[in-house]
C-alpha cells in the first residue's frame, strides 16, 4: 500500500483497473521459464532417477540373450514381422497379447497407488516429459548459463556469440533427440544390425521415418513445449486429482509458519513474522513457473525443487528446513493442533490400489508360469456338418492347427476321446496312417494346419451332436494339449 | 444491414444479429487455419491436373500422370501371379501322386483347388461340396466314376455326358417305362428289391419278385450285389447314399425315366494346372481312394 504522506485524509486504495479485453481473454501467451539451478535431496533424487530411467531406455536394446540357432539373440525385442515379443527368457505369441494388457493395467494401477501415497511423484520424477525436459534444461544451463544469464541472453540482440550458443545448444539437443529416436527403433529390430543399416542408408524407410518423427517430437517437446504439455496437453494431472486424498503427501508451503512473509534483515528478530523471507527462490526454481505459496495447483508437478531451494535459503538465514515440505492436508491439520502429524500410508484407498495391483500381478505371474508351449485349435467343418459314408459310418471334417511354441521339432500323437470305434484320417501328412492315432512332426516355433476326418459307426452316433475331446501328446516331453469339440450326426 | 455491435465481456464484435437476446461472437478464423485452407486450394488445383478428377458426360478427366486404380489392381494381380509362378511350375511338372505326398506342394494345391472349386464347381456341387439332388456329394467315399486321383482328374478334365469330347464319361441307363422295357408292376417290384438291397423296409414279397428282374436287367451295369460299377458310372444301390433319392417314389421315377446328369469338360475351360489342383482338392475332401 502506498503512503501519500502529504494528504493524510485521502486513503490510496491499491487497485488495478480491470481492462475488459484482457480479463475476458481466454488466451495467454506463453512466457518462457528459466528454472534456476538448485542443490538438495530431491534434486539428487531426480538426477538418480534420470540416470536409471534413461540408462534403461538406451541400453536395453543392446542386451543379448541366447535362444539357440535361428532365433534372435536380443534380450528385449518386438519382432513385428515374425509376430513375436521376446523379453529375456519369455517369448510371447500374438494371441497372448493379454500379457501386455496386464502390464498396462498394472502400470495404471501402480500409478494410482503411488499417487495416493505421494501425489504426483510420477509427474515430478519419472515421466519421460519431465526427464527429457530436465535433461534439455541441463544442457541449456551448461551452454547458456544459469537463470540470470539466460534471461539476459534472451533480451540481447542477435550476435555472433549468441547465435553460436544457440546453435551449439540445438546441436546437442538434436543429438540427444536422434539418440532417443534411434533407441526406440532398436527395440523393434536387432540393434547391432539395424545400427549399421541406418548409417549405411540400407535400413527400411519406416525406420528412418520413425527416427525422424521421434527426433522431431523429442526436440520440440523437450526443447520448446516443456511445461505446456504438462499444463495443457496431458490428461494425467486431471486424473491424479481423483487419486489423492487428505492423507496423500504433496508439496506444501506451511503458511502458518511462513506468514506473514517479508524481507528479513540480517540480525533482526524473527518475532511476529513468518519464516518466509519472500526471496522468490521457490518460483525461480520451479520448472512450471508457479508460486507454491498459493497452495497446491494444477501446474505443480511435485518435483520438489522448491523444497530444495527453500531449504537452502532457510539454512542460510539460520532457520529450520521444511518451510516447504512433502506433507498431507490432514497431517498439517494434526500438526497445527499440536498432535504428531504422522504419515498414514495404510488406508483403505492405498490398500485397495495395492491389492488390485498385486492381484493383477500375481495373476499374470501365474499365467506365465502355467503357460504351455503346445496348443491346438480345432475348427469343425460347418459345410457340410457331417457326411454319410458307404458303409453306414458318419464322418465329420475338422481343420486343426498345432501351435508348437517350443524351439525344437516335436513328434506328436493325436487321439480322440468320447467316440468309441472312431477312426482318424489326416490329409497329406505322410507320417499318418488311417488308424486311430495318427502322428505328426511339428517344426519349431510354427503353426501347422491339417485337415482331419473322424468317422464313427452309424449306430454309435445317437444324437445330432456328441461331445468329443481331441488329445495331442508330445512323445518326448509328455506335454499334452486338448481341445473339446463336437461330433455331428443326422440326429433323429 | 446488420448493425455493428461489440460484446461487453470479451470486446469482440458480434455478427450483428440477435435471437431472443442471444448474440454470436464473430471471431475471425485464426491465421494458421486460413493459410492452410489457401494451401489446400492450391493443392487441389494441382491434384485436378495430375490425377483423375472430374466426370465428363461418358468419360472422365484422366490426369497427366495417367494413374488409374484399375491399372494398379491389375499390376498387383500380375505381381501375385508372378510370385505364385514358382509353385505353379512345380505343380505342372509333378505327377498327382507326387503332389499328394509332398507337404509344401500339397498345401499349395489344396489352397488353389479350394479357390478354383469355389469359383467353378460350387454352383452345382454346393459350397461345401455336399451336392444336392442330382449333383454328387464329393465329401463321401462313393464315386460314380471312380475315386482315385487319376479317375477324379479324368472326370474333371473331360466331364460327363457332354458333346465336347470322346473322352467324356458317358453311359446311358435305359428308361425302363418310357422305352417300354418293363411294365409298371415290374418296376414297382424292382424298386422294392432295391429298397431291400439298401437296407430299407419294404414289401418282402414284391422284393422277391423284383430280384429276378434285377438279375436280368440291372446286374450288367449295377453289379451282382448292386455294388455299382465305376466303368459305367453306375452307382452302388446297396448303401444309403443316393444321388436322386432312395425312397420308393424316387426309385420308381429313376427306373421309369432314367437319369443322365451332365458335367462340363473343365479341361477345355480351365488351365491344366488348375485342373490338377482341383483333382487334388476333391480327392482330399474325405472320400478319396
């Protein structure tokens, strides 16, 4: 508030004229944010998470796993032309895509669980947008300097040195982006071979296009769009609000301790005032440029850099840390009342999320363990349903497929249950004879399709549909696969 | 015209019209949108010149690049045929027995035979080859003209009772009533005998009488026990499979007026390799010998 001094009877009201156009406008031009560097626990935690996540992303395609001759030796490979997904010792066929579904469900539930515990920790630490933006800002800080230097550089007219700095920055960003796009395509093909093909211009157009698109998106998202994605584009912030409750730990400015805020002269008393010295370091450190003192906001990605910034300032002025801290709404309530704030991690909400997540996980592990490497599919002919033979027998035709998911050739025997006097005949298989148990040779990692005819004496076929079971057993490993279907007849 | 009106809240001009107190803001299209629109117009002009675009009275503008989707399809079909050529050549050289015992050739022939069957044969023999009255069921093990690979191949190539060739399957069953070889009562007895032969219930006494007539008139083609004769295309009468029906009425009709089904000589219509594939396919339907 202003003190006019010479006119004591007139009170100057501090108010700003509201301009129609501006207040009604729904469009706000973006102001570039220059986060200031901070050091502290959470900054170190973020560096570690960045190293681990980026490390996993870039290094994994190069890991090897021997699967025998004729099989790819890459540990993690999505083989689209071959319709297989390899993950170390696991090999998934396309009809088993539910494993991927399960993983996505677990990822979703896991996110809900983490959010209910510590708020938007995903946003602040692990999201690829945050990780790459953090990396790009690090490069920018390394080349152009910290916050003040960058703001100055922005205001400067274009010069040789400014152009040089910008170009160098863009080149480093471009290299990171190309490496990111490149790492992505390496998941879909053998990494060493594809790497050589890419540089000798022998790779398929789709590989180059993918690398180009991902380079462009990484460069734009990490270099320029940054927090705009978090604030305007990403759906997660809006969902996560529903996952948090009053016990979730979120980045909180302790107003009861910090207010009233104001500049503090060294040596003066702390009586009757808050700990907040209005240094605005929290705003300067924030990658989304907000003031956490206004409370929890949509823009706050919970990266806790403001905590580190404030703690270091508090250390300088000799006050205890934790003016901004991870705290829950209910916990703060309790603290203000004088009770122990406490952390209530095990609550119905968190237990429910964890329980669901664990249940899906256990189910998937069970499915993986009990996965058999032999499968059969039998399709009954629909046209005609049955055929009457010369000697009065009834014959049904089937198309049946053997899925040999193992990596070696197998000899298998087919038998039938539920149809006394049945005879099986297979078209074309030179191994089989016209007897009750034909046998087949199945090549590794392949689906074999056969035409099969089952005939039964006319008097056995009593109704127009009899349930039968085909059993395929592997002579070597005793593995068994069975399929229940029907045998059709004329009926009464 | 409409009066200029500025909206209070947003400061934007409205369209000037008012509907029950409601007005509409008249914001201009964003520049980026406008320029993309202009770019689309320029693009479309270029497209009209280069590609088929405008219908004329009985034709259309063909475009300078000469693209036609029909030609593109024809090119794709030619490419597919090219890639099939390897297998088709192998099939051409191999014998029917060879094809049947070699899995790769067999699979190709079965697939080709199936599609050729669907196009050429299903109209008479049914979509599942189960036949109909007067059209044989190709799934069972009863064959009028023989069920070996060679016999089937011959039947498909030369057809049945057609004017085209001397190799066509041919036989003529007398129309015993029409040609006045037998009388109605005799035909009735023979029909009863055939009922008995095929295990159906009938008049035993009449069947006994019919047996003698059968031995005289029918055995020469249909065999002593009614087991049929593939040389004459004479069906077996001692089982439950009937081309025209095995009930008394139909049997009487058949004996009285005879039957003579026909089939085209596919060898004159289709490629020899296609006929080979068809033979393999039919033989694999469940009753091949």
